C-alpha cells in the first residue's frame, strides 16, 4: 500500500480534544504530529462553548477554600447520569481534569480562575473554571492553537477534512484526507479521531435523536459525524447514540443563550400563560430544554432582577445576548406583560407568590424575597448544541471493537467518542462536554508520547 505522507500521529479534528492530544503527544520531541482540521473558519464546538472547565481538586479551588477532589467530581457526574457502566472512564477523566487545568494556567498561560458565581445543577461545590475575562470557548481555543503553532513538531493543516481510515489486517495504519479537494493518504503509527459529533447531520439525528426534532441547532456546521461512520466501518462499538446536549436557554430569533447561572441566582421561569411550571434550580440546562420543548409552542420566558443581572453579565454568552437585543428591561408589570405577550393578571399572581431564592453561594438557599423592578426578561426555547453518543472507548481512549478487544492504532475523543452523560439528554451536567474533550485529549496524548516516543524531556 502506498502513502503520500507519513507522520507518527495523525489527529482528525482541531478542536479542544485534538489540540490537547497533539500538544501532549508532541512532548516526545522525536514524534511528528499532524492535526487535520476541516475548517477553522466554520469553527468547532469548543469555540462556541462557554469555555468552562469542570475539575475537582485544583489549586484554584484550594485557594478559594473549596474542598473538592476528582473522586467527588466523578460521584456527582454519575449521580446525574445514572450511567454506572461509564464509571471507569468518568473517574479517569476526573483524575486528568485538575492536571490539565493547572497545565493550561501554568504552562500555556491561559488566565484561569474558579467561577465562584457559576453554580450549576448537580455540582455539589463550585468547580467550573473559566478565563478571567469570561471570553468563553474562543479564548480557550486560541490558547491551544497558539501553543500548537509554537510546537516545532506539530503541523496544523486547515481546510483539510478527514476522508476515511486506512486499515491493514484489522489495524489502522493511516488516514485519508482531502487537501485542496485531492484525496491524499497519510501513513500514521496512531490515529486520533477528535472530530465534533453528528448534530449537523440531519439523517443521523433523525435516526438516533428523534426527540430533538424541531429544536434550534446551536452547534457548528462541521458536526457531521464522519469519524463515527469510519469507526463503524471497521466494526467499532458505539454507545448512547440517542443522547445529546440540549439547552433550555436559547433565545428564539437570535440564536444566543442566556447565562445558565440565572436560575441559581433566583430567576423565575414562566410559560406563555404567565404561570411558573418548573423548579428552576432542580434541573441542568439540558434537562430544562426537554421541559420547555413540552410547553405550548416550545416557548417560555425567564425573568430576573438587577442583582442577578449584574452577576450574569460577567458571561460572554450574556454579553452576546445583550448585543443582539435578546432580552429587555422593564420598569412596570404592565410593560413587562405587554412586551412579552403574557397575561397580566396571571403574571401578577405568579410574581406576587414567587420568592427569589439563590443557591449560587449557599446550596441551602438564600431568600432574597420577591423580584424587584426593574426586571429583565427574555423569551427562551429549547435547542441542541452537540450530540453525546459515539464510538465506545476504554479509559485510555482506545476504540473498542463490537466483538471485544480494541482496534489497533485507533483512538477517539471529543465528539467522536461516547460522552459521559448517560443515555439521555437529562444526564448532562455542566462541564461534561469539555471534560471529555480535554480529558481524552490529555490521556491519549500522554499515552502516545509514552508508547511511541522516548521519555519526554
């Protein structure tokens, strides 16, 4: 079999998983690593995420007096997902998380801080780490790509999508890529599938995620599930293909998202009838999407006050919504009801009986009393951001064959691999997506540096 190029490690996908895998593998200076990216212009899901990194047991938590550990983090994830079979992988990823968070800060210069104001459902302690300016996933991707650009033994090849795997005697020996529309075959000692999932593939979504029908899609156009198909062609096992990351705070007509911390600050969620229909703090934003999807027209309204607004505006997601005019400010109940098309009498009764209880700083709840004008409000609907099912891997990221054993030379992470949120959208806990992406990138890259090259200096 002939090849056009040869590298030690070929990575398909230039998002968080692929970039971390490349950086960690390239610590073995004798290895040549190539990252093939479908399109920097179209972006990756990490770029459009909040950039929040869930990690337990970091020095940032210790400095803030937060008692946490990888084990506690894993228990929280498994309690929400209910997916006991994923426990070994969840524990492995949680052990990696504090290491790569501190690596980002200390070696790559990413401005990491603990998001004390980023309470999320299922998180028993504050453990979401963010950049100090809350610039979101775009800043995280920039940090990683700058590091890749500075590495002498990594080639980042843009506008060069993967086109398939090359295998001999059941072992993956390379990849096919499309460079300027021409198919090229690249020999590699190891291949890492780190592409996004399949949420932009209408046929795959209809087959595997029919519950997402009609939802706003807030992901990237490059999430077409190609890598999952290549793995299936080699007999790979898949798991939890019906799971996806939903979102209940997508603003219809704008495509932006409200800050998920608002319910934990005491915000009120009402239906188009002006009445409260759910405990705002009892569900993560993925489960909330399912609840809103069941409402008439798949619509609801979130209402918050000035105290909450000041905190929520720290997020780039919220700043984007503000710039888009995705929410409004109101000085009177009559103005609020008229602007949002809510029945004034029903809304008045709901507001009169509601008390803003914040669990952002104290999980036992702090009662702030009634919402006080001026109030802010935004219409929300349900959306899909990414899929959570994919190729089944072991704790080291090796792709598993459906008949048992592993497929030699093939690794997967990010949207190409099965996530850690269980079989349904309700099992997602904030931070799980980037935990699996960066975590598998870290684990796979370290393994390749150790097995393919000399010990890193």
